C-alpha cells in the first residue's frame, strides 16, 4: 500500500506570492489533516478535511486555506506569503473514524519564503 | 498552543541501553500517538494507545498511559544507533474529527 505523498518536497517563494501544496492520502483514507512545523512553535494543526468537508480548523489566519477533492486528495494554499510562513508543512492521512485512528504522515513540503 | 509537554527535552544514551521518554497533557483524550522524526523529515507513526488502554507493546517499544495523571511514557529497549531521532507524543482530543495536538518532542541520541 502506497504511503502519503506530498508534492513538491521543496519550495522557495518570495514574500507576497502564493503557494499551493498537494497531499495524496493512503488509498481508502478519507481524512486529510495539515500541520505546520517550525523550530519556534513546533507542530501546529492547520485544518482537517473529511469527505470534502472541513471538519476542524486551527488557529491560523485566513491566508491559509485548503480543500479536498472527491478522490480524497487535498491541497493547501497560502496566499500573500510572509517570511514567518517558512516551515515544514506536513499532511496526515487517516480513516477519519470518529473516535480517532492512526494518522500517517507524508514526508512534508519544505517551504522557504525569501 | 501545545497540549503536551515532553520530558526530557533531550536524552543521550549508549547503544544497548533503554530509553524512556515521558509526555504529559492537559485535557481529556480519545487516544495518544507516538511518532518519530528524523532530521526534519516526515513523522513516522510508532504506536497508538486508546484512552481505555493502559499499556501497549510493539517490538522494542512499550507505551503506557495513565489517564488519571494525564501522562504517557515511551520506552525503547535495547537502543540502536538508528533510533537516534526526535520523538513526539500527540493527543487526539476531539471526537468526530482528526486533530492531533503535539508536544515539543524529545531529541534522543544513541551513542555507539
């Protein structure tokens, strides 16, 4: 079974630009959640999608948005990039059972904003 | 904000020794998961323990959960150099949604 695939692996963007990151979950998994990892703040939850619906959202500004497609693949978009958005962005795939199941992570996308 | 605190923040031991990492959290949980991360790469899932479980084993890993103390521990027995990594606990706190709240992690170094 293929794991969670995130593309691209690395990105360099300029302040003010926007960026779209992609995540393909494990086959059969309907939940995709996104996390930001920085040295200062650690791992922080961005949002979770289940069957194309956002079920939960973290405490991030509206510049961070996402969506999920009918095949469960998800995209995350960050608009008007700031230097502080430089981070490792990780997505996690799970079955989405209401009482929680294992969440499996991709290798991440390393975003650098210059 | 972080749900959990991990202790110690860094741990250095000799190969073959056992490593114990602790995690404390603040609110009620559905389950608690442990992950390993090597040098800024993706998180590798190690083990999930549910709130009604007290102990789980997987190979050289042993996880305990004490919901009355809101704490968990991860024991790695007979450590190997390849175990060198950062270890995170993550609590799943919301029913009906997948949202993990992570601790700051323990940096484990295994010396040959």
